[in-house]
């Protein structure tokens, strides 16, 4: 299944290359949502919150509400959810799931204490853990910091605390160089949980290849540039 993404920065829908360089910025965010309205799922990511800069919470909440109520979409919301209180607040927006990333790690290790507190307030079925990876290692803080851990080595330990994993290949994010199917296959083999693949995906053929592995595909740049074929 193909899942479109709306990444928010400075009140706009943006697309970044490697999580650093802004390639696209669209001020008509409701128009972007309208373009994606026929898809079953939508990802809304607050990049500013993820990078500890500011927040697009009001816009993200509005998009979540509109996607669900007007278009019947299922929504995942992520970006900057670092506390249990924040997670509970965003669950109150009524997305199907929230995406937790940086808070899963502390001092280069898994922050299981945080996850245990989280699942007391938010059921695991409503949690997706993001395992973004650059040069083989997990990155956090909006892809600004790297820990030594590898996604394929930690998914088994994280399974009790989530319903799925969102795995982004940051090395290819926004480049449309094609999906790293070998890496995604290694992730698929490492967990029984659903895995959502992201990063570099540019063709329907790649989406189909991921589907055959039992994985969904979260796609950004190729959809915004209308080249997904």
C-alpha cells in the first residue's frame, strides 16, 4: 500500500533531501491534502517539532481532523512527540496512530523506561516507532544525531511497545534514487510487526516489490513531483 506524507515546516508542506536541504515548499497545505484525499492512509509529520525549532501543532491537528472527517482517511501523526503527556495530547486529536522516534532512545540506548510509561497511557496498537537510519545507524532529533544502534538489531526488543515500525532510509530520503530493497528486506526478516518503508521510493514497481515483502510504502518527493509511475 502506498501512503502519502505531509511534512510540515514553517506552516508549509515541504520535502527535504537527506532531511537537510529543502527541495519543495508549498504554502497551500489544504490543497496538498486535497490531492491525497483518495488514499486510505496519510502521514502528517511536524518537522519543526522534530528538530526542536517550533511547532506546527495547530495546522497538524486541523489536517488530521479534515483528513478523517472530510475524506475518511486513516492518519498517523508524528514529529517531536518526546513525552507521555504530548503523546496523550496528540492521541486526543483522534489519529489512528502516533509516531514516536527520538524519545525511544536515550544516551545511545533504548529508552525502555519511557516506553513502559507510554504504554500505560497509550495502547501499543496506537503507537508506531520510527527507526530512521543513515549510513546504517539510527538517527534521532530530526535526523541531526546518530546512535550506534541498527534498526534491524532493536526491532525485536521494541515489538511489545508498538503496532508497527516506520523505517526511513535517510541516505535516500528525498533523492528519488530508488528504494534500498535489500535493507528493507533485512528489516522485514527481523520482525513480525508491520513495517512501513520510506526513503528514495520513486516507482510503482518499487511499491509493488515492497508489498510482496509485506511492507507498505510511505512516499513523499515522487508524489509531490508527480513522477510516481
